[in-house]
C-alpha cells in the first residue's frame, strides 16, 4: 500500500528530476501524453499545463495514489492500471515514466516493446533512481538480512533493479530509437530536527521501505525502523542542522524514428 502523504513529504526534491527529464522532450503538440506510475498526480498535472490541447492520462497500480490524484482539479484522466499490461494507443505521442520502473523486473523488455508499439516520432522519457549502492540502501539490505527479519524480507531485497544509462541506451538504439541518456547526482539538503526522525529514514518511508512496512506487523516494523534509523544516522551525520543526502538518478529520452519503425 502506498501512502500519498508520506510520499509527498519531500515534494520539491522528488519533482526536480521530473522537471529535468521533461526539459529534454521537445514535443510541441502531442495528441496523447501518458504518465506511467503517476503517483499522487501532482507532477502529471504539470503535463496538462505544458500541453493544454493534449489528452493527458495518468496511470498507477496503487488505488490510494489514484484516489489522491482524482481529487486534483486538473484536466487529466487518472486510472488504476498495471504498467506491465499497458499498451500504447496509436495516438500516444509522449510516454513518461518517472521513478516507477525500478519496481518492475525486466523492465528493459517493456521499453523495447513500447518502442515497437508507439507511433513513429513518439517520445519516451524515463527516469529511475540509481542509488541502490548508496549507504541508505546498503543499510536497508543489511538490516533486512538480520535473523529477526531475513525470512520475511528476503523476497524484497534487490541489489540492482535498474540498469546503467548505457545499457538503456543500447536497448533502445537496437529498438530503432534516437536516444539521449545521462545520469545526475542530486545532493539533497534535508532538515534534521532534534524532535524528529532522521530525515533519510523519513525519505525512505515514502518509497523503498513501503514493502517492508506492508510485510511486517506493527511490532516488527517498529523494531526494524529503529534499527535502520541507527545505521542511517551513522551513514548520514547531521551537520549544520541538516543531512547531506546524495541521490543518483538515471534518465533516458528516446524518440521512435520513422524509418527505424518500419523495420521493426
């Protein structure tokens, strides 16, 4: 279960990669724009502002996220859907997926499939977190590997759920796309209040810790959270009242080429 309020605690930090991604998509008058993994819809709403004459669709597998998105007063169609089963309609000219595909095993195959199904000239814009080797995720795997939680949490431990930028580029070039791939490390300065939990723990509650919380009972979750908090405080010390939290992200923008599309 996703908690929109928890996810939106760091709204500004989570929105910047989306903005940087879309800045590299020069589509002018797309017929339909689809946001796969739209979450609470706040970023999807910016697509409607950018392309006011386009049909904007936001899809997410979480009913809680879609329910939150549906409360927005924006010209966007929000629907519950599993992106693994999604197929683009013939008039889908822009496909966006921001921080969602890391949850989908073998998603490079999905990208190849979408490239073959999108109309010639369509744009794909993908962003995934590339921080799974960071101290935060190493600490998460270490605590999940302790005897108290190993059996329950083993299925959720993923050391490398995303590929490198060059790997995504290779897959999409082979699928007939023109590709722009890059990575950026953002250094988020997170406020650390003496009366609050460690901010990296709070950040992770919105995403990476979601399957852990859904699996453990209340007592187990409380103990796990406390153990992880200790390790995060060691890995990310508080300086000048804040925590410096580097976060690497991977970006791919691909355009389906008309001549290449004919050969697929």
